[in-house]
C-alpha cells in the first residue's frame, strides 16, 4: 500500500469552536456572578469588619480572573482520545468446496397463505 493515511478518530478531534466559546462565556458569567455576590455582601453585611475587606478585594480581583480564565480557551482542558476501533479476529476462510461433478439442485415451492 502506497501512501497509507491514517484517518483520525472522532474522539481525537478538538472541541468545536462554538462549543468552546459557549463554555468560556459560561465560565466568565459564573465568575462575574460571584463578583456581584461579593460586592453585595461587602455592602450589606453589618457590622463591617475584616470580612468586608475580603469581599471588597474579591470583587476587585475577580474581573481580572474571569477574563484570564475566559481567554484561556481549551488549553486548560486536556482531552484524552480513545480509539473506537476494536480489535477483532479475522474471520476464518470458508471451507473449500469440493466439486463432485453433480450439480446441486434447489427446489423452491411456493404456496398461497390460504393453503391452496
């Protein structure tokens, strides 16, 4: 066989661009939702204390983290390709037909379903 190409398996193909973009948008939205919650907790939780500063710092840092994670793309997730090919035993060759010289005759009789 000349130039035998190996066809890539479907499981080894990268993620579709639209699916990857959707995943990044969901990850960004989740991080920004956490930021909004941190900002709300910073304002609403009374009396103010050290935790107010923690919520404030989180609300200030999370936009940077959200953008970095959203732009990371699929580099952060490694896909493991699994081969869908099963190794099967090769079928045995059929037994040789011994020619006795007599023709084989098959007789097929058909009848109606009503019995006639």
